[in-house]
């Protein structure tokens, strides 16, 4: 779990370093262009740092993310 259990996804699941998360479609304040699955690289200012497949890092509010679970 994260250091202080503060980072919970939209379903209330704890987000940990190196978890795969689904990032939603962008809203007006986002800099990403589409939804994607990325890797949690860290935490900053109450947000989660998510790395995409091109190694770009995005800072996303944890409650907008969902842990990626493969069927």
C-alpha cells in the first residue's frame, strides 16, 4: 500500500507503487489525449504519477483512476 493509505482508486482500492491503473478519458484540465492503462510511478501533491507506454508521466487524481485487473 502507499505510505499513508491515502491514495484510493474510484472503487476504494488502495493504489500502490508499480500498480497498473486505467486512466480515464481526459477532462478539460488534463494534458493526456485519450484513456490508457499505465504504471504508477509515484505520488505527488495528493495525486498519482502514472507512466504511459511512451514513458510520458501524468499526474492524475487518485479517485479518477481504477486498478487494472485482467480477466
